[in-house]
C-alpha cells in the first residue's frame, strides 16, 4: 500500500510542472542533488568535523564532507568553509554568535527595505539579542547610498556591518561595504543567499577576497539543496582588538559556533547534495545559466515597465524585481500585494507579496510583489517567454477581480509549461 503522502507529493509535482515559479528564492535542484538528499547518508550521525568525530563509522562521511568543503572554497575563492549549517538563519546566527556579544551593534538593512528577517527584525533573535542600527535605501533612487552608510557607521561605530539582502534588485558594492567596516573597526559580513549563483556565475561582483565572513543558502540561484554554508577568511584582521582574549582564529571561532555552539549532528545527506551542487556550479555551463537568469529578469522588468507597472529602483541588475503597486498608476492603492499575489496564483503565476521601501502598509498586507527568474531559467525559458509572462502579469494586475481572465491565462500558462518540463520521472 502506498502511503497517501506520496499522492500529495505527486500533486505538488504536478503543481510545480503546470505553474510558473517566480518566487526568486525558489529553484529546481538537479536529480543528482535530490538523490543525495534522499540517500542512505540520512542514516548516519556525524557530530564533529572530518577527522574529529564523536561517533565511529564516519570514514566515508569524512570524505564527503571534506569534498564539500574543498569545492565550496574553490567555488567562492574562500580560505575557509563550514558546510554544516542547516539553513540560512542558523548560519547567520552562528556568525553573530562567533563574533559578537549580546547588545553589540550590527548595521544592517531592515526588512521593509529589502533586508532579511535575521538581519535585525525585532521579531527575530537578531533584533532581540543585538542592537540594530538600520540603514535604508535612498528615497529618490531606491538604491543604496554608500556615503550615507559610511556617515552612519562613523557615527554609530558598530561591531559588524552586514550587506546582502533578500529583496534588493540592484548590485551590491561589497568592496565599499568592507572599506566602511575597516574604517570603523567592524567586521564585514555579507549574506549572499539570493545572489550566490550570480556571483559564482560571474554576473555579480563577489564579496571575496576582502569580506571577513560570508553566509549563503545553497538553494535559490545556486540550485542546490535547501541548506546553507559559511565561507570566510582564515585569520581575524581584528584579532587582538575585539576578541583579545580568544586563542582561536576567525575560522576556528566560526566552526565552534556552528558545532558545538548551536548544532548537534550535521545532516550528511544534505552535505553530500551540497557537494554535488557545488560541482555543478563549477561547470562552464553554469556561467551561461547565471547570465540568462539576469537577462530574463531584465527583459521581464522592461516588459512590465512598458505595461505601465512601477518597479522599485526602476529595474533590476540581478535575478529579482519588485513591483510597487502603490506607485503603479492604474492601481495606486496601499496594501494590495497579497490580493495581487493570490490573483496571479489563480492564473498559474506564483510570486510573493512583499514590502516595498517606505511601505505604509504592514508586512502581512504589503504594497509590493517580488518576482524572480532563477526557476524559469532552469526550465529553459528565455527572453521570449519573459515577454509573454510580463504581459500576462500586467493583464491580471489591470483587472484583479476578473476570475474568468485568471482561468483563461491559467490554461495558457499550462500550455507554456508543457513545453518546458522539469523532471521526466514520476517518482524521484
């Protein structure tokens, strides 16, 4: 007898196949990555690190984790890599835990301007544990103002300056952010969870080799399993200043923060999947993919703007774009993000409601939509498909209450999706 859960999994597979996944944090992992996630490695405990485990029977586990470490270092050009963090939030927590004391100042972008929940939201551990100094986008350009960030840093003297965002559509100058951190004696940290694949694909500036520590999830643009890693320098340029009593270098403190500081047994099946994804990202064809992701996002952005839709910062340099419904003339109302997202989902177009800079509405009823092109690009869609999708989105937004229009476009979406299958086997 087949467990009913398998029927639900197959229903989800059909949903993914027949709809357009435009949530920028989603992607399709390869069959090899998925196979590793479901492998017998799930049976093994491996507390500790390669060559220094607390359980026996880890000879092959050590080999896999060491491969993942070496591939991560090569992929990002990093001196050190910890591949054990279970997800992005625990990875960020581990860095804070390694480098800061409760109450220390962190400079970061707030959630409503494009930062992540773990970058200092008062509802999150980061905002509850540390003193958050927020920096925001310029109200005119809706982009980062590095001089403003520098002035704020000189005034507040934070212990850590965090860059890298979850809803910011423009390139980030990590070098300037690091220089600002150097000027005030702070650690520089980058959370590149959204743009890691673009960075290794060569279409976005890298935070290496200068940034002190970098976190990233391994799904999103990197197309790996749902997990995370921390990559960093080996030595601490601030050692003897802030952590003068510590005998551990930067890499050692990060490793200790991950285990035993915050985690127990690492998920070795996921680490194997990460290693496979890193090898895939090292192939030449991944650079072609990364460039196409950006090309697709820019064509989608241009199409939407031609249709009279306002985008935050009037475009994108990356894989994502933000629709500002409040400043879109034919809508011009706050708080319609979720209503618009539901209407689009009814039409087979899956995105997410999102706050926009200076949003007068709440995070649960925001005034924006966040869209991205990583998943559709993985399916093989290109500029022509983006133009078609942009027109569909515009049609829905022009008439949010038209259920018949949603049904009609939903059928057109299914027809398009049939031309770009995800996986061919029934059971993965």
